[in-house]
C-alpha cells in the first residue's frame, strides 16, 4: 500500500504566499495523521502554492484554465499571482511522480496488486459540507466490498460519510494508467475532526488518527487478499 500525501507541505521556497491561502490550502498534519505499518509514503514537502502534484499535466488539467494547475496563477480569492520559475516547479512535480511510480513498481515485485491511497483533508469553509469523511474513486473502481466495509466502519463510529462527495477521483501513478494491478482510493477527512482554529492538533486528533488507521487496515487486508 502506498500513501500519496501531496498537500501537507508548507515550504514556499521564499515565495510570497498569503497566510490565509496557506491556512486554507494546507492539509495540516496529514503526513502524520495517515499512518499504517504496511505502507510506503510519497510526501510532498512543498506547499501546493509552489507545486500541486495532484494535478494532471497542464494541457489536460481542467482546473489549469482557472489558475489552479500544477503551478497556481490564482490565489484562493481569484487574485493573480506570479510564478517566478515554472520550470523548477515542474521539476518538483516530476520528481514526486517519479517516486510514486518507483514505489509502485517496487511493491509489484513482491505482491500482485497494490493500492494507492490518496490522503487529504478539507475544511467546512471550503465547501460548506457537513461530511466527516469522503471516500473517492475513479470510474474504473470495482472494490465495492472494501468500500462498503470502510463506509460501514465510519458510520458505526457515528461519522457522516460522503461517497465521491464533496470530492471525487483518486490519483493513479502516471505510468500505470489502466493497469488493473494498481488500484486507487481517496480518503478525505474533515479538518474539524482533528484541528483547532489555531491550526493545532485538537483533543480528537488521536481518535481521528486511530479511525484513519482502521480504514487503512481494511485496505491493507483487501490488498493482501489478492
């Protein structure tokens, strides 16, 4: 199992980014919140305002026209921002995906199927959602027994679950598009479950982390069943 964590980083390479955008755009602590012993992790340390490794290449990324491609040209309020050296940002993007492809190839040397888990958090202010956890997947997803186990686990804990709501799709290593041995699912956790308004871990942080670990355990057991 591979954990892809693209938005926990805060390194802006000294580029001027508003604190409001950093606060809203960072998936705070997801590099620690998502944990399982049976995983490899690909973590982007740079802020998404430097490079958004979740995006497709600019020529096929729908959000690029709105200013939110690999290198953002708009802030979250729609104001223009300058990209001083896009070539260097693209290099960071390519390095992230090179590592994701490498980890995938490596694991497939030992097991027949690997799951890539797209790890994110979101805030109520971003989508006016009352969802606690969102589970997202692509059009070719077929692991609905696993999905139902994850959904049922969360609902039995009292959480409200969105399926492809408010977000959809999950990253696929770009050298493995269409490969049935590489399966993807996204887990989005609402920031209010683990974060204070002061961007500190809340009293429910460990509870939320334990819940996420249980979800990853369901995925891991499914991976081992192949």
